[in-house]
């Protein structure tokens, strides 16, 4: 079993749709969690951190469920510009050490 | 501006040659990472370093080597022992817990074996 697993995708949705991605992790000692966005042939860029209390940034909401060991990303009112691959990241330690990425979920938003 | 600089952006290598990819950061981060990404695939960890003069193998270290002689620099050498080196290589560094524990990436290096 992979240490971090994401919904396989791809997700093809119309503009304005709400879409949700999940990411599960196997190491219960994991400390910090993030969602990154990667455009085609570009480096990943931080989308948002994920906190236990949940956090929201505009149309994006991230949540962490430690009991079930998963994180989620909700995108409301999808835009064409949201089309990208979304990667979840799980860090074991708070300061350094191994950071593990999921394989990513590809989202295509269509007119 | 602070950031991570990778060079070269595009590199062509003949079979049997070693090549070194440069990665420099001026973010004052202790931790640095090298990932490999194949087309349509996720990121796989090659090596990481938590502090100067120390580094650990990641999930796919065979055929690669690194050094960490300075905090700012974490070069990756792709050796001739790596049988399928054509890929997109990403260098990253990570801020400490007091600054969000966030990973930042360079723009990547595309390596093609010809």
C-alpha cells in the first residue's frame, strides 16, 4: 500500500460545478498536510495548508480527518483556470525529514 | 527575491555519461529534496537532506548521488548506472515549523537521454 493515495481521476466537470478530492495517508504519526497544484510541465505550487480545524481560501476548502487518516479538497464554482493536477503532501516531521506526495488527481473544467 | 534555482532547464545526455543537476536556494532552509517525475506520473523522492553534510536515500536512489557541502546547494548527479534517466527533475526545500513547514520547488530540469 502506498503511503499517500489519491483519488485516481481524471475529473471532468463543467464550469460552475463543485468537485471534491480525497487523499488518504497510512502513517498515523504524520504531522502536516498540504495541497499543491501542478500545471502541465511546470513545478508544483502550494495551494493551501490543511489544518485540523479545516480552512478555507475563497472557493477552496481543505479539511483533515485524523481519525480516518484522510485530507480533502473542495473546489466550489469551478473555473476553467482550475484545470490542473492537484497533489496532496504529507510530512512526517514538523521540521524536516521525508515529505511524501500523492500521485495527483487531474481536474479538467470544461465550458 | 528568495527562491530555488535549478540549472540547466533542459539537458541532453548520451548513454553512459554522468550529468549533474544544480540546485541553489537562498531561503535559508535546512531541508532540501530531489524528486523525479515521469510523464503522467506523481513525484518520487530520490534523496533528501535535513542538514549540511547529511543526506538520506529516498524511494528511488539507485543510480543517483548527491552532496550537501553548503546549506544553499544540493546538486544531484545522475550516473550511468541509472538505466532510464529521462524525466523531469524537481529540487525543493522546506521551511521550518515556525514558517509553515512548506515545500517550495524550483522550476525543474528536463533530462533527456539521446
